[in-house]
């Protein structure tokens, strides 16, 4: 369910980008609210991730392979 939601969010972000980027090009004043929204989203994500940021390195594939070899 989490992976499906993540992929859906990526699809929605791509659709949003196809709408927003041409708008930002034709009306540069919209860049200000766009940047403010980006900083707000960044802040919320940093609060959610919190202290676990040190564990977020690399792709995770070697760790999964090591776990599977032990089983």
C-alpha cells in the first residue's frame, strides 16, 4: 500500500510539474509562492524524518542482500 501510494504521489507530482513549470515561465511572480510552498514541504519532511536522517544512506540494496543471505 505504501509503495502504491508513493508511486501515485510521484505521478501526481509529474502532472503538477507539467502544469506549473510553463506557468512559472510565463508568469515569474508565481515563483515566490512556489518557493515558499517548497520550503514548507521541506520543513514538514524534515520534521517527519527527524533524527532518522543518519540512517538514510545509499540505495539499501546491500543491506537487503545481507539480510537475505543470513536467512
